[in-house]
C-alpha cells in the first residue's frame, strides 16, 4: 500500500511543471509581441518625423494668376410686363346697358363709343330742368315788363309833381314800385341762372350715357352685357362676361390698355444701382419662346433704394408695335452694366476675408508671400472685383490655404497657355 502511494506523488509535480512552462511560454509570446509593436511604432514615428521635416523643408507650390481688367457685367433680372397706359372705365351715370359696341381684344380709338346706357330718370330730370328754365325765363320777362311799367308811371308822376298836379304820396309810391320791380327782375334773373346751371348739370349726366374710350388701345377686360344694371361710380362684377384682367378681379365697365409700348419695372440690386441710369439699353426676352430679345431703354429710376430689399426700382420702356409681347408676361431683363470705381477682377477663390480685413495673397520679390489689403467691389460669383489695392502687375495666388504665412518662400506656378490643338 505504501508503494502505491509513492507512485501517485510524482503526478502533481509533473502537472505543476507543465503549468509553469505554459505560463512562461505565454509571457514570452507577450514580450515578443510588445517588442514588435514598440519597434514598429518607433519606426513609424521616425518615418513621420522624417516626412514632416521633409515637408517643412520643401517649398510649397502655389498657382498664381494676373489680375484681369474689369469689364462690363451682365445682369439679368426677372420682371413682369405692363401696358404703357392702362385704365378702367367706370360709369358716370346710373341706368341699364342699352348697347355694347366692343368686346375683349378689340382695338379702339380715342373717343370711340364703347357702350350706351339708358337712364330714363336722368332724361326726365333734364326735361324737368329745361321746363323750369323756360318758366323762369318767362317770369323774368314778366318782371322786366312790370319794371318798365313802374318806370313809366314814375316818370309821369315826377313830371306832374313839378306842376304840383299830383299828390306827393303817389310820387313816392311810384318810386318804390320801380325799386321793387328792379329787385324782382334781379331775383328772376338769378333764378334763370340757377335753372340754366341745373340744365347743364343734367346735360352732362346725359352725356355720360355714351361711354367712350379715353385713349387709343385694346379692350383687355369687359364686365358688362346688354341689360346689366349700372350704378354710377360703382365697380361691376359680371361673371357671365368672363373677363381676364391683368390688374386684378373684374372691375368697372371696361379696361383699356395701350400695348404698342410696354413698361417693365425691375428691381436692381444695390451693387449695380450706381451704374443704372436713364438711357441705358436693356434687352427683354421670354424664355421658352423662339424670339429675338426686344431692345428697350431705361427711362427713369426711383433714385432711392428700397430699405427692405436694398434694390433700386427701374423702369424700362419696350417698343411693341408687333405686339409679340403681351401685358402680364414673365420676362427676363438683361443689362450691360459698366464697372464703377473698379479696376481689376480676380477669382473669388483668391479672396481672403478674416479678422484682418479683406486681402489677397501675393508672391513678391524673392518668391516671398505677402498678404495685400484690398477693397472688394461686386461679387460676380466665380469672380470678384477689386476697387483698390492692386496695380494689375501682381502675381495673385489663385487659392491660398491657411498654412501659408506672411513672408514664407513659395514656388509660384503660372497657368499654362492653351495649346493650339
């Protein structure tokens, strides 16, 4: 039994030695991996340091350009056409439409009859006023005759009084009768003048029964038809006429527009406003239509900017004898605007705007970098105007980076000229 116990003792010792060997192997592998990682990082740090030193020692390359002289700028603004003259014709008298002479699209001349209004009440009032005038005129004749009689009687009594052939009271009565007659004639004359004015008033009202065109143009809206009741001065909305108006909903009897000339109101941005003036040519075009742009002219400006939009209101008059353009069209107005106070133009990528102001990066003598302060003008998107700070002979860095420092030596690369191929 003791021999069996002696044979069982070496087994735990063998297992212990095995565990120790395994642990030592694991530690050895860990140490080897750690050493490899440290060596690799050391090599990487050395390579990075070497690359950094090489990059710092290398001269950066920059693309340079010459400032271009500023040229005229194209400005295109959307707008809406309007008739040169556009007015709504209202009724000046009350009644029913007796006849209608024109419809939408008809061209009319100044003073041409558009419609007739039947106003029996006004006609009757005119006849009444004429009768009153005639009555007052007859009354004036009567008062004149009475006055003549009073004057004759006074003359007789005055002559008889010289011979003491008549009583003094009769003389006084004859004088008073003359004065009364004179006052009656004056009153009757005033009544005649009043009735005559009343007649002229109703004659004017009856003249309004003929609705005429205020100027030569085109009927672009009709809101009435025969039999429609018209109130003097009141808007009309006859939906049965189905009008189409460029000024809004149905309103008035007719709308007349002069469309042989059109006007276009354009809002010009503040940057271009100083260069827009009366007489500046402008072309008006309609996109989507195969037609040549119509050349117009700036006739006037508001001479003040709208503080809400910082734009200048500009009116462009456009000839439209062929009537290719219609009032209410959405059009584009293009201007050729000259530079104001601008001398040079550089790419927008060359602009440096930071806490130190507006600058551009230049390559100076010895290929040293210099940040030049400039005054920018109009921003044209891909390019920007320079009003002051450049003379035109500088080498401007086309796209400076934040790593470039003042006085740093750089290697300028000029753009290659285009090949003949």
